[in-house]
């Protein structure tokens, strides 16, 4: 039986960044310490940043690399002020949908963009699963749920979006799509297990409701030529 098509979110692209020079300068000027003592740590951070630029859409290695880099950003945020007045780094990211560039010196922008890409990779990983296999159904379900969870984190923690893809309206629509697709996968799993008709009908109704939650946002963005038209067909 052929799989019904599902939506995966495109990734944000980004320009190269140099972490090493501004970090070493800050360590020397603010702490009076020899920055070469931290050369390895600076190089590792810089290499991770470079690596996440080439992350594959559906690879677990790419997902893990994004998680690792985000973890380094969290640690960095506890120790160093990365902003326009202190460690000044221009982070340029391209909108996942409009492809317009946005440049900020804010570490929060870098973190939000990385989380967006984690969510996107999770959605791609889910879509690429062979849902005819029970183990792949589980992976797809959990990946869609995790993707929705990461978008929810963006929605709750990054309130001043500088780009369309990070705006609350867009992120809320993406959350609705991911939750609906997770529910559809769960329904497929129950159908494969030959559950009772009453339960399947209830799950199908819930799936339809969740897709319904996303239609207005998808329709609006299709009308503005931001989302692909096929997205609207897939959620209706």
C-alpha cells in the first residue's frame, strides 16, 4: 500500500562564521588571559559551526551535529556575552521559505536558527521513513512529535522574530502540521494492528481536527507564495 505524502520543512541556509578571532580577542582583553590556552576549544566550536552548514536533510548524523552545536551555544551563553557590544559576530541566516537574508549579532538568533533546523531535519527524517514497517512508523511518529516540540520551544522562547520563518504565526502553523502528521502516523500504526473500528474512527477524527488547525495558516502562506501550493493539498 503506497504511503500518503507528508510535509517536510526546508532548512535555513547560513553564511560562514568566524568564532575564533573574536573569542580570542575577548579572552585577551576582558580576562587578561592567554587565548592560545583555549585554542582547541575555539577551533572545535568553529568547526562545529562550519559542519552544521552542510547538514543533510534526513540524516541522524546531521541531527546529532546540530544538537551538539546547540549544546555548545548554551554553554557559551553562560560564560560569554555574544552581542554587538562585546563578542561581535555577524550571524547571517537565510529564511527557509523566502530565502531572504537576515543578519544579527544576537546569540539568541543563532540559537533559534539552529533549533529551527533541528526541527526541519526531524521532519525530513520522519518523511523519509518507510511507514510500511512497524519500527519505521515509530521513528516517524516520534520524529514528528519531536519536531513539533522544538518548534514549540521557538514559539515560547524567541518572541521577537527577525525573519518570517521564525515568526510566531509561521511557527504555530508548523507545529500544527507536525502534530497532525504525527497523529496520522499513529493512526496508520493502529490500522496496521487491526484495532477496533470505533477506535480507528476516533483517531481519524482527531487527525482531521489537527490538520484543520493548520489549514488557515497554510492557506494564508500559499496565497502569499511563501509555502508551496502542494502543502495546502496535503493538509486538506
